[in-house]
């Protein structure tokens, strides 16, 4: 998967996804990897970025709670 930001390649990810029982966890791992790459080297975050990260964290926690994953 390759993510582009403002016409430039921001993150390129190769991920071996192997959660055959829960494919959503594969997607969450890919998203987490992409976010880490996009935020690499940042020393501060805008309020919008902080809200987005908080939302992603909350959604991930809700999924883990609902699916019984810990």
C-alpha cells in the first residue's frame, strides 16, 4: 500500500497480514503502520491532528473491546 500526500509518496507499506480469524485486525495494523510513517519526525501536532489521532485510538479500543481482543 502506498499513501500519497500533496502529490508525493508519503508512506509505502508492505505488511504480512495473517489474522485469518479477524481480518479487521489486519486493516488496523496497516492503518497503525501508515500513521506511524506519516507522523515520523514530527515534534508537534495541530489540534486537528490530535483530534484525528484521538478518534482513531478510540475506534481501535472500541473494536478490541467488542471483539474480545486484548
